[in-house]
C-alpha cells in the first residue's frame, strides 16, 4: 500500500494561486484546484494512493515501492523542481513546475528528460476529486484525456501514449539522452470550453524568467542570502496573486504530533501571519507585495473593524466553518482530518497589534499613503480602548477557557503606541492625550499583573506561573528595552523551562495546568520553530550574539534539502511536523538573518 513520505520529503511548487507537494519518489501527493482552499485533486498525503496522486519516475515492477530520487534541487532561485534518478539503465531527470497564472488555466507541468542511457519510465495519474472522495469520469476528447466530476474537470495533455487501468491513467515510455517527454494537467470549470493546449517548453522558459526577475528585486545581500531568498520565494508562493492574501501554509491537517489530534487547516489568511510576512517583504525590497496585502486587508475588514476576525479566506471570505473528512485516515493515522477552521470566530486581541504594527511599518518605509488605512487604524484603537482589558484566546488559538494573556496585552499596547506615533507625526488627527494615557495604563497593567517578581519573569497570563514563548516578543516590539532585567529574566526562564534538549523552544507547556490543559486539547506537540527564531533574535538583542548565531544555524540545519520548513520540529523523532511549508517559520528566519547580519554575528 502506498504510504506518504516524511513531511520534509516534500518539495513545493506553485503558481501564486495554489500549490503542489511532490515527494522524493516523484509523486504529487497534494494539490488543490483551482485555489489553495479548493478541494484536493490529489490527497494521498492525508490518506493512501487511492485518494489521488500522480507519480512520474523510473518504471518498477507492479507492486514494487517507487524509488526515491538520488538528487533533487530547485533550478536556481525559482520554484522549478529538478529530480534525478540513477538507474541500472541510465540517468533520468524530471522537471516539475507550475507556470505563474495570468489568463491561462491552472497547470502543473512535468517534463521527463533523458540524461544518459535509455531509461524506462512510467506516469501513473490517479485523480480523485473532493479530497479523494469522488472518482471522476475519464474519457478521451480529440486526443486529450479529461476527468470530470461535478463542477471540476482536469485535462491531461501529453505526446506519450496513455491507457487506463484500475481507475488510473498510465503512460509507459523510454527516454534516451536529450529526449524530453512532457505531461501537463490543466484545471477548468467543467461547464466551460476545454482549456487551451499547453506548450510545456514555452511555459518552462516563462516560469524561469518570472522567478529570476522577481528575485532580482531582493535587497538583502548578506551571508544568509541563500536561506533568505528561498524563504522569500516560499512566501511569494504562498501569496494568492489575485487578491494579495497570504496563506499560512498550503496544506491542512499535517499533525503537530504524529498520530495526534492537533491537525488544523492552514489554507487561510491569518492577519497575524500575513502582517509579519508584510514586515519581512518590506524590509527585503518587496513593496508591491506589501501594497497588495494592505489592499487585501482593507477589503477584508471593510467598514467593520469592531468585528475584526483573526483570519479570513484568501479573497477575504469570513465564513470558514470547520468540518472533518472521516473517509481520510490522516497523515500517518493522525486524525481527524479537518477542513475549515473554527478559530476564525475567536477573540485574539494581539491581532490588533500585529495589524497596526504592519500598517505603521508600511507608513515608515514609504509605502504610498492610503487615507483609509489610517482611518482603519484609528477605528481599531477605538475598539481596543473599550476591550483591551478583556480575556481572550490569545496568539495560540487555545480552545480552552479565555485568559488574560500577557502577549495579547503587550500587543494591545503596541497598537496604541504605533497609533500615538502616527498622530504625533501629524498625518492624522486623534485624541492624542487620551491615547497616551491609555498606552501608559496598559503598560502599567502588564507590568503589575503579568510579571512574577519572585522568578523575575513575565508569565503566560495574569496570575499564572506558566511561561509562554510569545513573551520573547516583548523587547522586539519595544514594550521594554532589551537590557531591562525583566526582559533578560524572561529570556533565561524560557530557556530553562520551555527549551527542548536540543535547545529549541516550545510554545507553552501542553501538560495540565491546575487540572486543565491551557489549550483545551489532548496530547503533545513539537518545538515551534518561530519561537526558536524569536529566541535567537532576543539573544542577539541582549548581546549574546554568538549564542544567537549558533542557535540560528542549528535552526537552518532543520530545513529540508530544498530549504523548506514546517511549523514545528519533533525533537524525539528528529523530524518536521505540522503544516508545510509554513509561512510562520520562514518569516522569522528572514528577520533573524537580517538582525544577525546587522550585528555582524555570522560564521564564515
């Protein structure tokens, strides 16, 4: 039976509207069409081969496990994947990519190229719509293969001879040196005319040109350029081009603990994740993407900041109801498999701070002024003025009782502080004295109720003894200076109490607190990679730059061979866990690289 690879075994390709994950064995195990949040056509990542996959690679005996590629890489600074197999009969290369989408239909192109010898190859295309639930009707129309089910159709174009067997479309062929055989699948709404027949070679050249030109705009040229550029490419791939919305990850239900229930759908735009992504894009030269995100934000929030959601659909949709797909056995039996995300209805006060900080940074870096953006900022503070002192679900979307989370209060302070600075600049009018007083009130409240004097550390929530890695953002947000003894004490406490044996950082204790799990969930999770990058940042800020550099480079070593990171790292199993690739991991990688470069703390 087909088994999905390890999470880090996968490569990402995409067209800025959706994305595919391709394993080392040449199998496309995840692809939603036509958007990130559409139903999957290939869902074997969360099930078996019967739930949809497309393998192209050296032919094997029936029932034999497909061999893994001996080498793979991205072609330069692009999302064009090249995988190579050395076989007893020669060497073959498969080139996979998705052309950046403009007017054409979404496409996935696979070009098989002979390198040496004569290598027998096989393409096995098993399309299953609705996350592996629906077997489509497959037929031949004017030499093209089309699979249709309900509103969807997928068209296969290739010069190779195909045949059907066991509800799968096969092609068996042989390639010699220099020979190239192309396969393309294109999605089209089933009621529309067939998509245009693709030109694979022309699409390859255009895709390579697109990425080369995009990467040329990067303003970072420091010692970690390879890691930064790959992270930026990944963030660009997670951006939904038509609207500027940025998905947290292109996958759903990859577990935070193998075999556990902490499996969530991340194919949506979290205001928090998108705001910090905007920050990284602005600081590396990508103003156009930042501008597109700001416009997305203004459309999504519209005239209703009092009902600000923590997350939206990639086009600004508000309804993200959660459901479970009980026909999928889950990644390595991690159930349930979820689509949608009920966290959309949570109260997370920190989001107001992240959004305001992003708007402030956009203003400070010269992004063209938008009067509605400034008005929105004022409205957000007007709401916070009446609600900042309420308990909420916090940054980690706990599904347990609401608490007065310290990080939420700190980010409320950030929101007010940045708005005070906006008013002080003279660009907008507002109740300056009143909001200065509000800023001081929030600061005083946090320092009195969220700080444990005996242990010299801030705590997860008011009255709690537990720690939380989000406290590492206190100096980064300017709430207190890095040399404040309370900041240093908090950093050292987190190192003692939340670090794993290999020095990475957990978000918070998942064991019971006062007889109750703080997040309302069972089971453990891995070290949260963003938090580990935050620790490296803090260490650099308090002068422990060599320690920061070593931690950062250990984190870089966790990336897979293509430079990609999931959400978390399982120190016990020594593998990546959680949705993949994860924007919330790649953004702090960029930020820490910039900080270490500025400090001169890097190896080599």
